[in-house]
C-alpha cells in the first residue's frame, strides 16, 4: 500500500492524464527498484 494514498491531496491538485501518467510511472519505478533491492539482498 503506497503511503501516498494516506496523505491529503493539496487543494486544487489536478490529476489530469499527464499528472496521472507521471504518478503511475513513479509507482512503477518504485516497484522495480524494490524488486531489484529484494533480489540483491536474497
């Protein structure tokens, strides 16, 4: 569960498609990094 979900969004934040796409890309990148880190540690 991403911690971001628990943080109140700033007033007027526009999750238009470009912003939404960047958000999804950032989450995907974090997941990739987490998997790589877990693989190194095992």
